[in-house]
């Protein structure tokens, strides 16, 4: 019976000795160094590709769109049109426009929806035309005439009245508004003929000026820059009453919401003419509305604390009501700073792998 024979211990040591004698250590070292360089390059290349994909993901799924809403369509319908074009993404808008109004309607896509409230709080600008001598129940031309007055203000009066409204103003919103009364939209109650009582609101008019006065048609065109919660139809009525007349809005156009301006807005004439790529090409980075807010850069450990909802300390001594934190150049969170301690208000998921 043949059995496999194994070398004895002394013979084995001789074999290993011969192997190492024949081994060229210089070549072995060279190959080892090349292998290490190769694996290092692969490692950094993998990290670069991952970062590139993460940034692409930010661009593709999380951004702002500056859309121009035309007259005759609701803000909700316009949002649904854009959503159909973009596919399965989360979309929200910053401030409803009336059906008969037109102008800037910023849309938030993806993680940008977490910043909508900041944009709602931003200043807004409008151009509106007031028809003097008549009052409607809705404050615009679509409503029923409920009162008339023969007196029409002069051009001088139409221009001079603006200064009375600049500053902090108390305003009672129109019954035909989107405000809720006991959970029901005020305009729905008003259309049903029910009495609607809305509480006065404190607003701020930063600028108000008359751009044109048409004595023949008893109309005046005004420009205003105002705070959130300002009802232009109510402002038009108050202007007319201050001029010892009546009035309602016949045209309303929103020209600006924060950084979003009319001249840069995307106009959708037909949904068939707009593609997902064409919208994304005109998208605005998610951090754009934060340009005038303090930003702090987070370290790895700080970013990890914020990501998991923990408080963390920054080397910044002043208290700040609103700031944002970025990690590796990417928006991580917005929040406040109290005694160098950051308290997050919103945390964003903008990359596939932060840590």
C-alpha cells in the first residue's frame, strides 16, 4: 500500500531556505509597493465617485423651481402639473396665489420642502390695479357688486395716499380668503352666504407707490413690498376708503418672493412643452434662500451629533436665532445657537452616506 510521504522537519527547513535564497527581495518589495499604490488609488477613486454621486443626487432631487403661475389656474393645479412632469417627488409651494392672480410661485422639490416656512416668511412684492368707485364682495372683479360711490380720487390723491400705509398696519382679511374658520376655508363659507368674521392681523408694508393713474377709467396701478399675511385685495379696499371712495382689484401680479423674481421665472404655457430635464436645468440650489443667513461648518463628530438629533457645541460665542450648518459643503441642518449650543430645527438628508 502506497502512502503519501511528507518531508521531515529537517528537509522542510531546507526547502524554505532554498526558496528564500532564490527570492529576489528587491522585486518583491517593488511589487508590494505597486500593489499598495494601486489599492490606495482605488480607495480614493471610490470616495470621489461616491461624493460625485451624492452631489448629483442633491442636484437631481432637492432644489427650488421659480414657476410663473398664469391667470385662471389654481396654485394646487399648477403644482400637480409640475409633479406629473417630475415624477414621484415631494413638491410644495411657498404661498398660494388666487386663481385670477398671476406671478411668482416658488416650488420646493424634495428636501427643499423643509425650508418652505422660511420662504413664506420672506418679503413679497406685488403690482396691482385698483378700480375706484365700486366695491365687490370678494374684493376683485370676479365678485358681486355690493356698493358704489360716485367720488373718484384725483391723481395727486392716488399718489399721496401711499405714505399713510407704509409701516406696521392692522388689516382685516377678506371673507373670500383661504384662512380657516373652525377648520373650514373662509371663502367656502362666504360662497354659501354664511357670515364670516376674521380677526385683524398685524402686517408690515415696506414700500407702496402709485405707478400710474388713469382718470378716464378710474384706475390706479400700485406697487407694494410687504410682509407675509398681507392681503392685497384688502389693501386695495383700504386705499380706496382712505381716499373717500370704494375700490376693488382688477389685476394682481406677484413679482417677487424672497430671492425669486418675476424676470427669472419659468413660464409653463403647455405641460407637453416642458420636460423633466428642462425644469432641472433651471433649478435653483436648495441653499440659495439661506445666502443671507449665518453658516457654520461642522466637523465629523458635530455632524454625527446633529444627524442623530443631539445638541452640539460650536466655537461661536454669539446667540443666533437662525443659522444653518453645512458638512463637507452640503446643507446639514438649520437651527438656533444659544450659548454656543446648536439646537436643530430641521435636519436634511442630502447625501447617501454622511459618515
